[in-house]
């Protein structure tokens, strides 16, 4: 089976490499020639555990190729995936479909025999039908179907999510297209992965509804954490007690400084727009977004009050800048909201992150000082703030930190340490939703 993957970002590259591993012959296409030359040389421009190896192995087996030219492989492909970016459009929260439609126009010219064009990017309901119209207009002779095959990959765990998914969703208009897509995913039959076939609109909505629901769980528990603080309850106990009910489930009930990343913030906003435009406003998702913004603001207040009412002139060590561990992605990371506010109010910030510093230097104010060594970051500071729960922050030498700090404040905004133990060690320990 021959596959072209248009877009070699997170989604396109992971999906392309995994389909190649499944046995398809895959060509990853990207208009960014520099990225393509790097990939041809075996260099993966993003950090995703296991991806570089998978790309190298499949490139050397010739299962995976790269090109920056639409004319090269599309005519021979059985399936062409569109996996280009759909950022939030400035101002209105809409997903920006410029790149998706551009890809559709470009690829249309090169179609030869029957081909299935599959949307893998997260796109608003109705996009697959628009792609169909664009291709039919550009190339009235083309023999093709469109399909929607949303991805459910978490950054940092994308390979295992692809190889062992909870489900695969295939939105189609024809049995012929469904058969080709099922054939592509056939290796997953071995592990009995449910493959559900729906119409185009349902598949498109499943993706947004899933992300919005997960974001809802996070905002819900973040809101509950405030109540826990007010009444003296422990949010971990509450989450566990709720989550053991199989109808609720334990996952995605971890408190934090607010969800971030390239997906939840953008997709919740897009869903709100889609719902408004269709005359069925989603008040729940609107509130989820509000609660998330409020959570970030609440973290700033928490830090301020832990510092005795003002961060001005205080030296802070911030551990973790990316929106979550095991990624170098800084998009919509809570750090981008929280740190500039602290700096504006006169704090001095020393920061550490295992993978995110390169991006952080571009996106955060210049006055932040970065350190490679975790312990140097915390030397002589008034307070330590854990913003992202990287594994290396879970087993810190706390005695050493306590001795080398100037102050005693430790703000654990991912609740990775035990309050009692931290206080025994002499820290003024603050976390979320527990005392
Ligand atoms: C998310 C979904 O989990 C994937 O299923 C989906 O495919 C992907 O978006 C996408 O649309 O492409 P991702 O953004 O990589 O994946 O990361 P998550 O692990 O879902 O975390 C998102 C944010 O929620 C992070 O900021 C994380 O710290 C936060 N989070 C997550 C919490 O605060 N609490 C939790 O319990 C879980």
C-alpha cells in the first residue's frame, strides 16, 4: 500500500513513521525543504521519544521516504493524508484551514488512479466535504473519495498511542474508502483494536468532543481543588474516590497550573466557535476555557501569597517550562502566562527545563536566566516553583536544595511531593488542593 503524508510536523511524522512500520510504503511531504533535508539525513526536528529511531530504521529499509515536491509520489499513492497545521486563527478562535485547503488544491493536480484523501489534521466539522469540493474543482477528472481519520496521539507518548490505540475512527462516504483505510490499519487487528466507521461529520466531531471532554475533566478537578483548599479536603483523595467509579475513570483528574499544549486550548476554542455558528452554544466548553484561564491566574496569586504578598525583588527558581513532560513543545504552556506576570511584578527568574529551553528563549522575556544544572538553578533562591512534572524533578535531593536556598518556599504546582515530608525537611510547602 502506498501512502503520502502531507505535513511532517508532530502528527504527520509520527503517523508516517508508524504506517511505514505497519508495512506501508510512506512518503512524507513537506514544503519546508530544510526540514526535508534534515529528515533525509536522519535528523528529526522535534523531540518525541522513540521517533528518531523509528524514522531511521524505516528510512534505511526504504519504507519511508521524504520529499518537498508534490509531483513526486501523489500519482502513485492509494491514500494521501493531510496532516498540516491548523493553528487558532488570531482573534476569533477558529481553526485556520489555509494550509489544509492549500494542500488539497496542490495535491489535486497530481491524482491519477482512485485515491482516498484523508484528513488527519484536527479540522472543523464540514472540512472533509470542503476538501472534496476543492479537489473536484481543481481536477474534475480525478477519481477519489475523501475520509476523516482523526488522531488521538499524546505528545511524549505518541508512538505507543499510535501502535496501541484505544480506538481508530474512520469517517467515510464510501465502502471502497473504508476498505482501504481498514487495510492500512490491519496490523492493529492483532491486538483487537476497535475500528469504528462513521460518516465524515461524526468522525470530525469525535475528535473535538474527545479533546473537549478531557479538558473538561481537567478543569473540573482544578475547580474542585479550590473547594478542597477552602474546606480542608485533599484533592488526591477526592480524585481517587471519584475515579474508581468506572463511569468516571481515574485518568485526567490530576490538578495542575492549567492545561496547555497545541491541542486542548486550540480545540476547545474551535469547538465553542463551531457550536455557536450552528446555533447550539456549548456553555460547558465555554466554562472549561474560563476555568483554565482562571487556574493560571490563581497560580500567580498562590505564588505571590506564598512570597508574603509580593514577588518584587524575589529570586525564583522555576523547574519545567514545557506544557507537559517528555516534549520540547512550549505552545500554550502555562509558563507563558505565569512567568511574564511574575517578571512584570519585579521577580527575578532562574529556569530549568530538560528539553524546552530552546523554545522558551524565543517565547519568554529575555531577562530569564537559564541553567543546565538543576541544583545551580536553585542556588540562593527565595522560592522553588515546579511548573512541569518532568521525571527528573520527582527524585530531587531535597536536603541539598534546602541547604542551598536563601528562602524556604517550595511551590509544587504539580503535586509531586508529600506535604508532610516537605514540611519535615523545613520547607514552606505549597501545592494545589491539599494542605
Ligand atoms: C491531547 C490528547 O490527550 C490526545 O488524545 C490528542 O490526540 C492530542 O491532544 C491532540 O489533539 O493532538 P497532548 O496535548 O499531547 O494530547 O497532551 P495531554 O497529555 O493530553 O495533556 C494536555 C494538557 O493537559 C497538559 O498541559 C497537561 O499537563 C494537562 N493535564 C493532563 C492536566 O493538567 N491534568 C491531567 O490529568 C492530564
